[in-house]
C-alpha cells in the first residue's frame, strides 16, 4: 500500500497509538510518524522501543507540519490538548481522535480548531485490558470496525482519505452520527464495563469469601469480568463522565431487567429464566456469524478426542 | 498413569462428560467407560463419535457393575436420576456428580443412595459456552480446580481415590464445605452469569439500536458477555433455582454497589470512579499471578512490532 499521509502525529502514546504506529509501519501508510506523550517516562519508553520516528517533548512540535493529527488521549483531556495544538496545525491538515465517546469530544475539541483544518472524529472499536506504549501490536485493528463521525460540513475528500488510512491499518470503516454512536457504545461497551467493574468490586468486598478464594476459583464468568475490569481507570472514568446520559439510561434498563430475573429466581419461575437464557443464546450466534469472535470450542487450546 | 477405577459410568453425555471421557482415555484412568443419556439423539451421536466404550439405553444398565458413577446431568434432575440408578449400584461403588451447586445436590441425591455406596459430591470448575456430546475435549480440565465436597462420614480412602482420578484427568483438587462452595460459586460464577444474561437481553430489547448494530459493533465488553450468556439454558436455570439464597445475596450487594457507581456518574464524582477502577485492576493481577488466565497482550494473536 502506498503512503496516505506524508506526516502523521500521534498525540498520547498508549495502547491505541502504539498499535496504530506498528500498523502504519506494517503497510507504509505514512512517510513519517511523530509522537508526543505528556509523561516524560512514556516518552522515554517510546524512544527506547522505537515507537514513532521521532518523539517530541511538546505537542506543538509533534503536530507541526503533520497532515494527520490523531488525538489518542483520554476523552476528558481532549479539549485541553486541542487548545494546545490548535495554533500549530498545518493548513489543510486533518485532525481526528480515537475516543470512545463522540458527542463530548465534538463539543470540547471542535471549538478550538481553526477553520482551515478538517476535524473528523473517529473511534476504532478495538482494545485490550492493557495500557501504555509497550502494550501495542500491529494486528489490534485487523477486521475490527472503525467508526468515523464526520461533523456537519466535513470535506468529503478528507473523510475518504481518513477512511483509506484506517482501512490500511486493517479496520473496516463505517460512518455514524455522533449521538447514535454514543448510544450504541453505551450498550455494547460502556454499560458492560461498568457492570464488570462493579461485580469485581463486590467480590473483593465480601468478607466471608477471601480474595484468595475468589482468585483461585474464578471460573469463566468472573475471569472474563476481571479482564474487562482491568482496563485503564483514567480512560474509563472519562468515558462514563462524558457519556453520562446514554450510560445511565442503559444501566436503568439493565437494573429493571435484572430485578425481573431476580424475582424469577426468588419465586422459582424456571420457565421465565429458561426462555430468557434461550433468547440470549441466539444473540451470541449472531455475533459468531458476523465474524466478530471465534467459535473455537476449546478457546484455542489444543484439541484431542473426536 | 494406571487404572484407578475398573469401570466408570457417565450419566448424561454433555460437555463435561464428553470431556471427562477423552481425558480418561488420554491417561488410561479406567478399564472401561460406559455412558447413558436420556435423549435418543444424544446416545446416537455419542455412539457415532466413539464417546464411551459402550452407550446403554438405560441408566440402570450403564451403572451396573460400575466402580465410579458420575452424574453429569443438570442439577434440577440429579435427584430423579439418583432414584433411578440407586437399586442398580454396585456395593462399595462411589457416586459423584459435577453439578455447579452442592447443598441442593446433597439434599436431593443423598437420600436415594443405599448405605453401601460412597457419595462424594464434586464440581470441576471448567466449561465453555458450548454444550452437547460433541463439544468435549480432553484438555478442558487441565490445570483447573475440581472441588470435592465430602459429606459427613465420607470414607477417606474413597475420597482419596476420587481425588487421584480427578488429578489424572488434569485437575487440581481441593476439598470444600458445601455451603461455602455455594457462596464462593455465587460470587465467581453464578452472579456473573446472570448479569451477563441480563445485559445481553437488554441490548436485544433496545429498539433504537438494532440487533444487527449490537452484533456488528460489539466491542470487547459485550462480546465477552455474549459468550457467557450463550451457556446452556437448562443447566443455568437449575443453577439459579438451586443456589437461590447465595445468588440473591450476591445480586443484592451487586445492585447496591452499582447504584453507588451510577450516582458517581450522575454527580460527576470522577475520583470515586477512578479509585474503584484502580482497585478492581489489582484483582485481575492476582488472577494472572494465580495462573488462572493468560496475560498475553494480544490474546494469542500473532504479534509484530517491538
């Protein structure tokens, strides 16, 4: 694949930015990739592992001359970073982000940017529970969706170019309206994360069962929750605070439904439970068919037997 | 490893029994393994794939002469199956089970069994979201815990023998008291499963977001939930109904905690959220250190980059 942007600047050097860097290099999507991180330790680590062609000590220097600037910082500081880089942006540059919430980012970043740059918010639906510059890998975005959320009056050519860039990184790209994005993500990601965090906290609080026992005997259910609940605390705090309305709406529906199932347990209504569990099974099948997960019966462990 | 029981009978031929069979064969732990399933179709499938040395058309025939009988049926029918096989059990045989709840199984199975057999309830902490005779594989129990819950007056030699059997299958074995087992499992498995089922059901109900969107954009959080929520509906209905008190207690604590986090979101209390999420991250580290899960940053995908 050929170069799509001569110069790409990654602002914030965590899991997403570092994975983007290795994916950009894999396909040669950029002539040069610059980087900046607020923390000195992160910048040192990035230089040490060869993350970015050049790591700058200021965001202003990193974005100077960049054709594409990618904001890879927690949602809560996007606005502040935008204000910092705005005077240094190249005319005609594209500014995008990778935040998990879009309406809040549009409201906080948009007003700072000059008229002569293209602001095209984005959100790659990919991640792991690990964070930091050393956690990235080139394949993170392969076959995953990247949602682009163009604001009113976005330049079509600039959007198409960013779309090609994410496709080069490995993603399938789709455009979506900001508020709808925030609702879809509240259902598929934000509420599930809060729920997982909660359950892991409850286990930790229970005095009659020791942490050691919880850890030792954590079967599939809880183990999956702990993986989710190990995600970056700062990133997730910002997600919940900036997608407040949608998250609270989904959580409201969730508790309503949970209470109905609790009542079914209490009253011994086995039919209600069985019917509910049968319905949820079908949704899983849909996900397998949509190619978003593997159906390997052994989760990748070596198989013997039939 | 040498033969531990001359004849083992597996009653119920789903994921657990089929995995046990392949694990028994892998190490030669039994002279002969017989099997029985209530459904004719399951028995046909079992014969077709070579599951069990002999599949019988009645539980009575399957257990005749068996030195170890393993009840691998949903918790809700354990008592009924025990009543059915009781008159046909060999003197001195050991009867165990693999149910996810122990107090209820003890109460429903125990009274049916004759004095001259050893009843030693058990619970291997292993599974996948798949069910049926074709879903099993020999490695399912490797390095997983198997909890044995001996009832009062259990014969020590019989318990030790069953322990060796499970170790041969690949498990680490630990003994635990029945009520404590049910509480620990309510925390680590039963409540998380109900929560996952609930969240998947909520997503399905939401009219403003289509099922297709939920499936297409299901990021890590939700995808893990759907995997959990795809587990066998009958098995789980029985688990919740038979571990009612502990499950409801944990769910009560869960909603209490969830409401506190919801309030923190509503009031914008970022410190509360950040503190909570930091604490849950530590629990995950404990699980990795206890060897119950992998810490691979790419979930096993091929890694490039640094």
